C-alpha cells in the first residue's frame, strides 16, 4: 500500500482482500460438460426410440407433381 497525499494505492491482492482459487472456473466447466452430456443423452434416447417410417419410395428433394 502506498500513500500519495490523500490517495491510497493498493495492488490487486490487497484490493481483492484474499486469494482466488479458481473454483468458479472449474464449476462452470463442470456444469457445461454436464449440460452437454444430459442434452446428448436426451437427443440420442429420443432418436433411438422414435418410430421410423417405412422408406419404400424414391426419396428426392422435389415436390410431387399434382394430378
């Protein structure tokens, strides 16, 4: 801590008042990974259990002609 007249200058550690162990960073990473795994499991389970239609006809990206 330095004093210049009425001004007080603190370095980062003194101003913060403590140590930063990076716990928040690890919790954010853990939460992100957990969310990705949960959403992937929901997506894969839904895709595996949804009924699949019969694919007997020729599939194109064109509309069928009207009769």
